[in-house]
C-alpha cells in the first residue's frame, strides 16, 4: 500500500507542475485577443512592486527625519 501512495504522490506532483506550466503559457482557458501575454503581465507586476517599495522607503526615511 505504501508504494501505491508514493506513486500517487509522484503522479500528483507531475500533474500539478503540468497545470502550472499550462497556466503560465495561457493554455488552460481560451484567451481573449485583447489580453496581455503573461510575460508582459509579470513584468508590469514587477515594476509596480518596485515602485511601491520605493514609495515605502521614502515614507520611512521621511518619518525618521521628522
């Protein structure tokens, strides 16, 4: 029985990775023609996160100077 569980866990992990891969490729659901590719979306999120972090640092610096 332990071998069956181990095989099932390995199969589940492969399936999980396959689903993630398809999701990032935009192949899980039909894509709308006006949707941006995932690479563009991820880059936009990265830029926005960096900008928010800069604003946070500026606020912290300002508070310490007061």
